[in-house]
C-alpha cells in the first residue's frame, strides 16, 4: 500500500515538472545590431590627385624660413596628392611679379603666392588669372583687396597679423629687457614693401610709443637674398651708435645671422639685445648661446601646408577662402630646447 502511494506521488511530480517546462517561454532572441550610419561619401586617399598647383615658398631654395614653408608644402603634396611646381623668388618682389605672370601662362588649377608685392602691383594680374579660372590664394603677406574680391573663389590667407606681430615683439622686448624712454633701438626691416612692411611699421611705432629713440635701416636687396651680406651694415651702424641697446631684425634670415653680426661688431652675448622673427637651427643655437634673446615664431611650415590644402578644398569641393593667423608665441632660453629638435628638421 505504501509503495503504491509513493509511486502515485512520483507520477504526479513528473506531470507537474513536465507541464512547467513546456509552459516556460522561449528566451527572447538578441536584437540585431543596427546598421552603421554612413554619409554620402567615404574618406578618399590622395583626394586632390590630378590638381595642378604652382607654389611660391618666397625666398631662395634651401634658405632660412623659405625652406620651412617648402617643407610644409611638400608634406601637403604627399598627403593630398596634387602635382605641385615650386617657384623660388629670393624675396625679390619684382621677380615674384614676373614669375606669377609665367605661372599663370601655364594655366594651373591654383597658385599660392607670397603677397610681398602688395595689392597695387599684384591685383591686375590676379584679376586676369581669376578670369582664366585659376584659383589664387596667399601666404605670409596678405593682399586684403584681392582677398575681399575673391574670397568666395577660394582666395584665403595663411600667415600672421603682420602689424600686430611687429608691435607684440617690440612691446615684449621693451618689457623683458627693462628698456626705458630715451634708450636707443634699431629696427632692420622692410618698410618699403607694401603689406610686408606692416610688421616693420608695427615694431617701429611700438618702440616710439614706449619713448625709445628709434633708428630705422631698410634691408637692401643683397641682404634680403643673403643675410650674411648685411654684416658691414650692422657693424657700421653699431660703430656709429655705440649706445644702441636693442636691435629688432624683421626677417627670419637676418635673425638667424644675429650671432655673426654681433661677433663681427666685437660684442658679447647680451651687450646688445637682439629680438627677431622665426626659428631656424642657427637661431636656436644663437638663443642657446645668449646671442639672440627673443624670437616670435610665425610657424612658416603652416604657411606651406595650409595654402596647398586651401587650393585643394576649393578646386575639389568649392570651399571659400580661409583666413588663418599662424601667429605663434615667443621663443627664448626658457623653451628653446623643446623646439630645437623640430627646428633641426626645419618644421619649426
């Protein structure tokens, strides 16, 4: 009787468990992963291939500053894929004008120019190029009238606010070196060049506003092309103005030659404060040795890379001109070691 009762209980348990298993809901299926959201285009390597560009690095091939500009442009050419023809001008404004005429005659898709000749000399040539469908943009020295006229066509500017940069360097030099009203300073620059001379004017006016006695020397064409040629000018000036306390060199090549100038004049580091523009291996060495004490960096590598990018963006995608201030901060003994490896590669 007990066995019969136990068997009955076991049968009931089996039925109940089976019913529960059958009634259990099936596990829900995992939701499908959403499809990737894609735009109307995918990234393209060498997306500027087939575009022909003429690019002006400005100075002599292999020269200080111009080589940094050239290096930036070459990197952009490699990254983006256009075909680029490089035209060096020795910082000669008349040569720039003639070379622009010659470049326009080859009918490239775009030309990136140094704006040193100024609007009055350049604009009729830019008008003619634009009528041929050539995209024009500028670097280092702006052409405000041409930029205003053709910004929608891709005319941009990559470089410093020139007047503001000259003023900033002069004011910083006065502050750092403890200069006061009546102290003598010399500015060695390019006031004769429209547009480009604004940086020199900014430095001169800031020094005068601080009460300094300011002597101005124009960089002659020989020194503009080969800064070492300016050594007699520097030594002659120092000889006739032994009380000079500050020299501002408004030219990357001259700034890089400051140590040579001072040694030729029989001066030790710091006897005459030197402030200038743009880094280079020679300038880094001069800063480390105390010969050059203050430099403002306008990052010329960007003035090579970004105009190529500008022309590609306009040619391929009809982008308007971009206005980019490469500004840069000050370099001195406190931070030059950080920048030195990049200056050695002619990137900074």
